[in-house]
C-alpha cells in the first residue's frame, strides 16, 4: 500500500470542526443541567463554538483543500440528506418528551377553569414528596 502524504490535510480545519461539534454537544448535553444560557459554562461554550465555526467557514473560503469544502452545500443531495436526518431525529425523540408536551397542552385546555391540578403542579408535588421520602420526613 503506498504511503499517503500528510501535507494536503487541513489539520487546523479538523480541529476547528471538532471544537464546533464538541461545543454543540456540550450545550445539548449539559444545557438543562446548567440552566441553559443563565450559566457561564453554556455562554462560553456557545461563544467558543460560534467563533470556531466562523473561523472555519472563513478559512474554507480561501484554502485550496479545506477539511469540508463549502462547494458541497451546492449539491441538492446534501440538503435532502440533512432534511432526512432532521426528520428522523424528530421522530426518534424520546417519547416522554412528546407525551409531556401533549399532556401540558391538553391539561391546560381541559383544566383551565377547574381547580384540578395541571402537569406543573403534579410535577412539583411529586418532587416534594420524593424529597420528603429521601430526607426521611
């Protein structure tokens, strides 16, 4: 097998794309834990990810062989694949997310005028009762 030259590889581009992806991943995983953009960690990750993305897109405009060429986004098959991936992610979202969304909508519509508890009340009551059990009260 012939050796491949490593001179034509955009190492900085790879690092910048990796930094962008890791920033997006950090925001998606730890966003709820750190209370989204109320936390300095999430704000820093957002700024860092946007800076890395902007620098990478700027570098891709003048490099001869960028890591990801901007010409790829002119192909219609790329946009079809992106659409398929987004629809698949939407359909494969956790079922409890959709059930909570539907329950809150239906419960607020049905119980708006009655004194029955809604989803936010039952969730907070459940948290209080689980805290009482955990604390031994």
